[in-house]
C-alpha cells in the first residue's frame, strides 16, 4: 500500500512541531518556515499548514456508545505499535484526550483498540489497533444494514 498525503490547518507551527515531533515521535520532512511542515506519521505524509483563522466547528458522531469528533484522522496500527503509542501519550502530561485508550466492539467482528487525542490546533486524531488486520473491514451485523 502506498502512503497517503493529508494537508491540514494549524494555528501555531511551533506547538504543532513539538506535538508531532516530540510527543508523537514523527520525523520532520520538508518545511517552509512560517508556512508549513511535513511530518512522517507512520509512513504517511502529513502537511501542517499555518492557517491561524481556520474555522473550527467541532461536531460529534456516535460510535459504540462514544461521542467522537468529526472530522478526524489517524492511522490503523498493529497492537504492539498501538500499545506503545497509547503508553507514550498517557505518559505525556500535555496530552489533550478526547477518548482515552479502550477496546470497542469487544468480542465482535471488527474488535479494535482506539484512542482519540487533539493536537495543539484542535485537530482530532484517532489511532486504532487490531490484533488481526482482516478485522479492519469486518462487517458487524448491526452495522452491515446501515
């Protein structure tokens, strides 16, 4: 699979640099000082563009009894990498949680570990962990009819 690219707005490039590089552990790629920074998020190119006045209209959608932010982005990880990231975020006092690490759809097709955090600009990120990649797109009986 080829990496994807996502450009997203941020209100403070230096706070964004700290969060993605130091807290999340992303390597920094190319950048244009005062304009944008590319980060390597698990092999995907994430471009943070400075847009201090970007509108923020947080919305929530229901998933397995939780209200999750819409829109959000993130990466599907294997369980060891997910556990490592969850521990890293839990140990960081500045982490702004939306949903602390948990397992959803337990015992059902598509069982997954999940967590949601906000970056310094309020962008919502979700990281999922699966024990078996074949469960990533597994249909659940209650969801298949939707």
